[in-house]
């Protein structure tokens, strides 16, 4: 294998891909799908583009499509990215700028970089006339907004496309020195918090801004949000989370005993621990008023709720009503999705461990709970194991680029990802 050539080709493709602006909203995945189409035609690879709505397109390419589902591996990624403001970045977020061995741009890690790692792996296998498994490259739409026009649409209208032995997706990533022991850990996502988007709405009497009122919709909303913000949610220790920390203990990455006292201490100074050990609420949007001297009749706030694995949504909403304790406040459910857990005692997870042991022998593999939600939840819901496995090793600084400023991926990581994924496919043979 000429890995130097692979590295150059992957770099060129990622630069081009980042230059295709697929910010969601509006998404506009069409242009990216046309770009994928040209690559597939050039390589003589079977493909299809499935539109769910105007400019909301999903791209599927595969090799050995006649093989049964138990021989099918889906390499999943999403096309859309979160918005980025050019003035906030040191480089144009849609330039694919290369500097100091890094490619900069929105989506470099989340998740156009992974998309190119998966696409490059598919191309290599195709060029080698690989025949043992049906390898599917699936680039979906709308993941950053709940997947209504992406995986959820495909699940409802083309469910046969999602039937597979297992799925590789985002939701876990390799980290360096996350626990201060110069350790390398490949976190393999097996579960994730369940998302729920709520709107709390308050009505009140409209009036003139010159008349002071403490019972307006705005004031009632402020009081409700203040109660939510100041509420401390109880620790919820799921089996998945306990398993994660037990693995770290067994690897001598964590020295303390894994008990209630450990979790009580951990949650106070570890943002990841706080996220996976409690249900959480983020206030994301406020909507109230239209003129400075008018008291509005309606005020509302959007809440992004994330529940620990296995927690019942309706139970949580009932708890939220008690916290707010105001009958004038309405709670509307906009979006929700449950999740389940993929096993670690099977061939896919075991093969990931074997490949990491071979290619990065000083690294450990740990089953991980993802704080954000991914398209893996749709596959897990259908009984298909899905693993969050971005096969790169990144620092805390690089991780901050995800949904942040100056997002980047190193050229070394881009090549490492292709090597690991390529060898993983062959390990499964």
C-alpha cells in the first residue's frame, strides 16, 4: 500500500469537501452529494442520491451490494455542519486552509474529516477488488438539526438501506492525555444521552412599557428559567457510565475506587463526568417582545434537554413542572429520541480492539457514553449495533474545535484514520 499517495489524496479531498458550505441551517447538502457523485462515477462505484426535500439530499455508495445484510458494514457520516462566522476564525472556515500540518475548516472533525476517512477506505477497497463484505458509505443530511431529512427520513422511507451487521459512526474519538497520565484512549461510543428539545411558553397581559409590571409574560419566563438554572439535578449512574469508569480503573488511568464517593467528587470538577452523570438542560433560544416600549403577551424559551441512558422522558417533564411550579407555564415537546446501547462482547467491538492493539499498541480501547446525540441512535433503535469510532488521536485543544472556532484535523490523523478503518475491515474477514 502506498500510504503516502493515500495521504495526499485524502488531504486533497478533504480540502475540497470543506469548501462546500453545508451549514445547517439551511443544510443544502445537494452540492456535496453532486461532488460525491462525480467521485463515484470516476471510480465506477454504485451510488444513489435520495432527496427528502429540496436541497436536502443523502448520498449512498457501496461495493459488493449483492451480499446479505450480515455481510454489510455501514460507514456513516453526516454532510451538514454547524454554522461558522468568518470574523471569529483565524482562517476562513470554508477554505480548507492547510497550515502547520493541519487542515482548518468547519467540519474538519465534525464530521467531514471522518467522511473522507470513510470514503478513502471505500475507494481503496474498491480498487483492490475487495469482495468479502458489502461496504456502504452513507453520507446523511440534517444530523445537526435532528436528522428529520436524513437518517430519520431514510429509516421511515427506505428502511432496507439501514439493515446491516453493524455501523461505524461518530460519537467516540481517540484522546491524548485526557486524564493527565500521557495516556492514549480510543473511546468507542456504545451509547449516548437521549435528546429532547422543549419550548416553555408563558402568556400574560400586553401593555405599555411605561407601566411597571411584575406579572408579565417576560417576568414569569425569567422566574421559570431562574428556577431551572439554579436547580441541581441528582446524580444518575447508568450501567454504561459505571462500566466506562471501571474500564479506566482497570487500565490504571483512574486510581480511586469507583463508588458513590468517587462520582460525588468527580462531578464537581470534570465537565464530561457532570454531563454523563446528570440530566442536563441548556437554554438555547429566547423569544419575547418586538418593540422597546411594548410589554409582550407571550414569551418563550427553547431548552435542549439531554437525559442519561435509560431515563424516562415523561418522568423528566413531570419533574420539570415541579421545578417551575407555575401553572401559567406551558411545556411543549418539539423533538425527542430515545437511545439504546450497543454490545461490546461481539465481533465488531472485538475487532476494533485488535486493530488498535496492532496499529497503536500503546493505546487502550474503552466503551464510551456520548454526551451529544448522533444518528447511531436510529440504528440502535432498529437493533443494529452502532459504534462511535472516529479513529484519530486528538488533544483537548483539538476537541474544543468541534462546534467551536478554528476547527482542525492534523494530516497525520487523517492518514491514521484511513489506516485503522482499512485494517478494521480486513480484520473482520
